[in-house]
């Protein structure tokens, strides 16, 4: 999932308070030229203070961790800087904070990568890859737009951006002096290429919406498919697309079928004709590991067996829709059986058992 990151700390919030007065002045009428010029000069001075503070922070990092330390994230403002530092590429992150010219405790503070910890670890970057020369160029370019010239450019964050950019990126938080809005822009840490985060967010949202619509349409199109009736076709699909091993069991419901192979792999099949291998294998000892031959079972006769079970078990019409079928070869490796059970009852559920040819063996209760 793509998100615009706005990790505002107290220094940015302090700036936001100052924006209130400025926004009110703009709404009342055009500002005097000298007031605007003062705001622009102060914004530029703020930039210089940030760059100067960051230069001192880099020197402090090198003094503490050695030349060009490895990082998974870095964040700097004009009054504080922090980083996630790794002693080696395999070492865990150490969160360090530098404030007022000294290292301070990180108690009750967190600095998290933009991606998962494992993804960040796989994309560590050297401190030298986060140079402020490129930052300066981007700050100057941003301020070339007249209405942005006096904006407050706050925290600068460097880290690995995941999908869809998949690169080391720099993100700059912005407090607009013309609108009072909080925003951010991002660029590639190596090339300076601007990254359209808002566009990526909009595209991801649109893609998710389109995928959800496709999923809903596909579900609706197959909602009335009865896999009890289509058991033979489902088995054929399984043999063609999912598994060739002999089967110990096939558990059939109207909306899903589970195929249990003799290698204990369980493969699920749904109304969309999708196969999914379960993460966990079959672990019980109730089935014969020799399996059975598919041809031993009349797969097209499953609906008729439900009707026979309804009569044998003296079931009500409302029970029909809740009938499920277990085709299994028991652990003593006797002939396979077909058990029709009615899942709308509490355990122990009523069931009717047949042999492979559909002859009645047992009714419970």
C-alpha cells in the first residue's frame, strides 16, 4: 500500500501555528512587498539552518560510527536529526537522536522505515548517499515558483521507498505559507528525479477499486455454481491443473472442494475454479495412505446420493442445502466410502454412509 508520509514533529507544528496569521493576512488582501520579501528571506535562512545542522549531524555520526556508516533511515530538521544505524549489513538497527549538539535518549521515540524491517535491511544505504548538495538544488528549484518561495520546508527524510518506486528516496515536508496546507514532495536520492507520490497513491487506489470490482463481478458470476453437481468436472480440472497423486479423500461442499493427496498435500478448489494449496498438510491418521482410484467413484452421482441420504436419514427439505459429502478411504485401507453429512446440525452431525457404488452402509443416528 502506498501512503503519503507526514511525520510532523513539534518544530513543524510550531511553523503551522505561524501560518495561521499569514493565511489570515493573505485572505484580508495583498501583502505589502516588504512583508513578502521578509518571509522569503526567513524561509531561505531556515533552509540554511537545516543544511548546517545536517552537516554537523553527519560529522557526529561519522565520529561515533566510523566513516560512511550504513543506515536504513535518516531524518533531519533545523533543530534535530535522527537515524537508524547498522554496524554491518546483517546487524539490527540502532536508533540514535542528535539534538543541541549531543546525543540524547531515544526512550519513547521511534523511527520506522517506510517499508518492512526486512525490506529496509535489504536496502541499506551509506551516509554518503544522502548528500545535501542535491537537497539544496531541490530546495532552490521548489522556491522558483513564486507562490512557494516563502513556504516552510521542514523535516527531510531519506530511506528506501517501496512500490511502486523501489529506490532510495528523499522526502521533504512542506508547510505552505499561501494556503496553510501541509504537504510533501519526494525525489530520487541519486538522480534527483521527482517522484509523483500523489499520483502513485491515486493510481494504487484506482487499481484496488478496479480489482475489487472485478473480484465482485467474478464472484457474482459463479455464485450459483453447485460443486456437488459439478464434482466430476472439478476432479477433471484438478487432474489437469493441480495434482496427479492418488487421493486419500475428497471433501465436497456446494461452494468448495478439498482434495487430499496421498502425499498429505491438501488442495482447495472454489466456485471460481481456482486451486489453492494449503500451507499445512493433512496430519491425521484416519485415512489410507495408499489412496484410491478415481474410477472407483461415481462422481456424477453425488446429487442422487444426497437424495438417498435425505430419505434414509428422514431429513427435512431444509437440510438438503447443507449436505456435504466426504469421499474417503479409511485407514485400514478397506474400500472407499461416501459419507453424506448434514452440517446445519450441532455435533455429532447426522450422516448417511454409502459404499463406492452407492449402496447404503450406515445411518446415524
